[in-house]
């Protein structure tokens, strides 16, 4: 066992063998040997050994534990349940084995069996937790039941009765048990009863979370629309803590609800269960004013009361009745707020919510007013006034962010914008002085200046200023050199490099972000969207692996979380874990990565290192199966991961999100259908059978072609939807979601090529079933398809021609679309070759039959059917075309190597010396990345060329 722990698996196997020679029936040694075999890649031997031991139904703890570890590593948790089912039968009173059995069921989500196992445990050892395990398993049955009605009428009422029994017998001990009771009543929509539980004696046990009882009461009051109680409770909690924002929201909501209902407090008795109620705007106004007065006496400044006043103004304006309540002018209030909290980084995000209270005509005046109160000092007359300490810097930074948000920078012309960029960079470099003692992992105080300067340059680039984008990269690389942990710099660099078509620097940037766990799903798209499409095949494989490893381990990990939640009685977390697992399983990104990964593997291996058939088999792909949950796809991408200070009309909107999800789904459908069509090719394999036998129809080959024809129709439909979608000509914000590859796929002709290739498959299949005799028409049709395919592929190649990087007016311009077209060309030619090898498998047997006839008849002139010449010509032309593309790529490599970037005199002489150093680095990275792409594409095409040469019948 020590050897296994240290990862020395071979030694472990040897030691186990020694032991087994002496005691050949030592179960545990066999299992430990099996673990060693599993870890050295001998899965089948390990499984056989394990089943030998399992068949004997062991009951010793060591064997059971070891087998559990082994089955977990094999990803076969269902075998653990069988193991403990047998052990429990033999040792029926073992608390330990029963609880292991319960946990084994939890791993595979067998809720009904969990409920029974929990009760069995409770009968052996009457401990409360076991009883409530059983209750929780009933709730899980209700959550997983497809039928809403069943869960409301059977599972939940049964769970409720089980808990009520314990309540009546006064056996409730722990807080978790009360939580569970509350959870059941809430799911049954018995809000009144739930409220009574929380407010009653049982509620006293709810102590682990701060304000747990109050929060639960509040939730129930809201469900029951008991606004007086909501209001009174929120009011009471705000008196305790006037900085708790959620209660301000509830307080305002309830005040306005009560006003709309014209509620008045009863004359005699209490206002409500929770005490005094405020039901007029006057009361609300004076309540907030009192909170502000109180705040001025507190030892540390609180933001809540001041923001609550702005929130109240906003709500009153919304109702069209602001001016009669003298709350003050929002502009003045925001100015006072800035004076108080401007040196805190949160000041900007606090005020951002309320800027729409300012009239646009006042923007410039407002900004000027803020600038006037910041202590800045200029060294000389015409120089920029700089802050003397971090507080002043933070205040100034807040104003700059507000200026951007109010659109003041967007309105400037080019010259002004460049001047602002200069000023911001000057402030950035000056601010670095305050961060000299910062650790490598800390951000510099002035980093946002640099980021804002880059945003301004991006505006210029989008307006057609080509040099601006290089300056963006230059400034970001400089920023990163001072602040190596700044994720915003890295993310923006990733986006810009990808837009320029350079993927090489991105891999390193992304791995330095050190994305953890769920981030592979939320920001993984930044990587997977571009790696393959820019020809970095090895990096694409790797980035898919990162993501897939996370998604696959999620299954296993979630089961462990659930088990821990049972052990510690954190019942309310269990449904959350399940929802989390489902959310990841139906993740859009997961489906995309799975599909692209398989297409990529086929592209790199099928018919090169292994046959197409073997590749497809190893992925267990089949054309009939679709494992993508189309109805439940969840878009978990974080599209706001890049900071943006843009005004609302330029920022990413809900509409953009919807459109992006629609586009991603359409593209995924096209890719998934392409993959399934390719996986159908080997199933059509040539089966030699008497031509007219009835069997062919039954044994499934003819149904296989039907599957392919059906998929082809679906592909046509998906392509039509895709084209319709693109007619909207949607422009996402520059920092918004990246568009898919769909537009290029249609415009460069790959789409038409690929679809016609699959139609060709259908024709060849027809020829195969009809034979050569009376099939002149089909043969001609096939001949024409070959001709038009070569024309289409040549067209596609023509769209790949041109310089990838050109120097224009002393500025570099990259053409990433040419690179994407080349990648599509490689993919399309690969599909063409897979289809050709299917043609080949159909035509070869025909040819050898003809030759046999020829020998029998001893005639020298049996006419060769035209389809053979068509096919030979087609293969020869494919070969020539591929050789031409390889030559073109060699040419590109030579041009890219010869580009002497040093000689580029960037005409923007504004660049300082230290910036020039970074500019050189950036351009070098882009050049090297393009070179790398072209090399990888070339290597792959050479391998494909070799496969063409084998196709001569």
C-alpha cells in the first residue's frame, strides 16, 4: 500500500505477487495488485482481478475499502453499490457497512434506495441523522421526479409526515433538522406553516448563520405578500445595521406596495407582528434622513444611508413625484458622496448605478466640480497636475472612470483622444511610484489609467486607425511588466491578439491567469474559440483537454460534495450541488468543446495514424446518437469578464447575449451534424452480399444510408437558419462576445463544398447497390459532382491567397481571415479525402470483378465504365491542388521569415523609448505566431497529401 501511495505502481504489483505466492487467497493483496495494474494502464487485467474478489463477496474492511478506491478510479461507482449490498446481507447489523452502502447509492444518485438504506440504518442505530438522511432522500426524489404533480402529492407530503412525527415526539435535535423541515414546507408552498416553524420554538435552533431566522421570515412574508411585516422587519434590522443594503431595498419595496394598496395601520392594536410600519413617503424620507444623521455620529463612515437617499430619489422620480419631498439635488448629493468616499475604489461602482439621475447637459460641469476638490499639484506652469498621495490618485481615477462612463471621451475627436491617452499614460507611470513596495501578486494603484488609455485607443482602431491597435498591445505589455498579476491586462491582450489572428502569445497568457475550476467554463471560450481556427492544432487539443478534464471531473467531485453535505447535515446545499452539476452538464461550452475536440482529433489522425473507422470507434461516435441537450443548453460564459466603462448604449446588452447564444447554438448544430455525418462514413462499409437478397434491407446497411440522408437534410436546414441569422449583420461590442466562425464558413465556400461531399456519398452508395451495368446516369452524375467539387475547392484555395501580414504606410496590418480560410480548406480537403476513401472501397471490388470477367472471356477490350476515369481524374486533381496549396504555404513561410519588422518606422513619433521596446516585442510575437500557424497547417497538409497518393485504384 505504501508503494501505491508513493506512486510506485510497478513495485506495488511485485510485492502483491510475492504475497500471493505465499497466501494465494489473500483478497486484499489481489485488489492492491489490481489498483497497481489500473494505474499502469492495464485496465482489463485490473477489472478481471477485481471481479474475482468481488464475486467472493468479501466482508473484511480492507478488501472493501481497496475495491472502493479501485472502482472509483475506474469511474464505475455503480460497482461499489453491489459490493456493499452483498456485505450488508452477510453482516446485517453493521452500522459502518450500512452507511457505506448509503453513500454508495448517493454517488450514483439512487434516491429511492438511499431512502430505504437510511431507514434500515435508523432501525439498527436509532440516531437522528440517519432518519433525516432518509427524509432528504425523499426530497431528492421529488426534485428529480419528471412529474411535478407526483412530487407535490407523494414525495413531499411523505417527507413532511416523517418530520412531523419527530416534532410530535419532541425528538428534533439539530439545526439541520429544522432547516430540512423549512425546506419541505417551502417546496410544498405552505408558507404560513413555514413561518410558524421559524418564529416558533423550533426556530430558536437556527443560529449558525447571521440573521438566519430574520432572512427566512422575510422570505416567507414576501411570498405571502405580507407587506406590513416586511416593512416593519426591514425597518427594525436597519436600525440595528444601517449599512445593510438588501433591507433598504425591501424597505422601499414594501413602503410603495403599502402606498399602492392604501394600507392604514389599525387604530387599537399593534401595526403588525413585527412592530411599527411605515406606510407613507413622508415617513420613508424622514427615516432615511435619520439614518444619515445617525451615520454622522458613527466611528467609521457607512455608505448605505447616502446611497439609500439616491435610491429613494430614483424611485420617486420613476413614480413622477420627486420635487415635493425636499430630498436635495442628486448632482449635489453625488458630489458630497464623492467628497466623502472618492478615495475608495468602490466609489465609482456605487455612483455608476445613479448617473442616469444627472441631466446630460450637466455632465461636463459635474466632472469639473469633482476635479476641483482633488488635491493635485503641478510642478510647472504647463505641466499636468499630479496627485501627491494614493488617496488623491484614487479620487482622480474615479473621476476619469466617470468621464468615460458619461461618454465624454467618446465625443472627442482623434487629436483630443490621443492627447488624453498621453495624459493617462503619464499619470499611469507617475502612479507607479506609489506602488514600489507592492508584491508581484498585487496590482499597481494606477493600473486603471493604463487600461482606460487602451480603451480609448481601441475606439480609434474601430474608427479605422490601424496603428492604434499596435499601441494598445504595446501599452498592455508595458502594464503587464509592472503588474504581472493583473488579469484585466491579460484578458484584454488575449482578446486583441486573437482579433489580429495571433494565437501563440495567448496560450501563455491564459495559463498565467491560472484559471480555476468553474472558470474553465466561464472564460474557457476565449481560448477554444480561436486556437483551432487559427491553425494552432496542438494548442487547440490542449485547450480542449483543459476544459474536458474539468467537465468530466465535475461529475465525480459533485458526488463527493453531496456525500459531505449528508455527513455534516448541510441539507439545503444538496439541491444546490445537483443544480450546479446539471448546469455544467448542459453547458454550451462543454458541448462545443466535445464536438470540436472530436473533429480536431479526426482532422489530425483519421487515415493518417489510424484509420477513420478506428478513430471513430475509439471515440464511440455513432451517427444516430446525439448527446447534446439542445433544449437545456446553458450559456455559462462570463461576457462581462473584461472591465468596461462604456455608457449603456455602447456596452454589451441583454440583446447581445441572446443573439450570441443563438449564433453559438446554430454553429454548434452545424458542427455537430458534420461530425455525425463523418462518423457515418465507415458504417456504409462495403458488405459483399448477393445483390438481390432480401437481407440487405434488414441488416441495417440500408437504414444507415437513411440515417445519413436524414442528417444531411438537418444540416441543410441548420445552414439555412445560419444564413438567415447572418443576414441581420449583427455587430457585437468590441469587448463583447466574439462572433463564431459561421460567417467565414459560408462566405469562403467551405459550407457548399462540405454539403456536396455528403451528397456525393449518397450517390456512390446508390451506385454500390445498383451495380455498374445500367447506371450510366448515376455515373454521369458522380462525374459531374467530382468536377464541380474540384472547382469549388480551387475557389476556396483562391480565397486563401494574399499576404497574411502586410506593411502599409509604415504600419502592420494582419489578415486573420486568410488564416481562418486556410484552416477551413484543410478541414474540407480532409472530409473530401475521407469521402474519397469510401468511393475507393466501393469501386475497388467492381474493378477486380471486371478484371476476372476479362480473363474468363479472354477479350482484350472490355469497356471500362466511365466512373473509374472520373474518379482517377478527380484524385489526380486533388493531389495537384493539395501540392499547390503546400507550395503556397511554403511561400508564405518564406515571406513571414523575411519580414524585417525592425525597419518599420512607426510614424507615430509619440512613442517613447521604453514603449518602442514593447512594440518590437509585440510585433515579433504576432509574426512568430503567424509563422507557427502556417507551419502547423503545412505539416498537416503534407500528411494528407500522402493519403491521397494511396487512393489510385
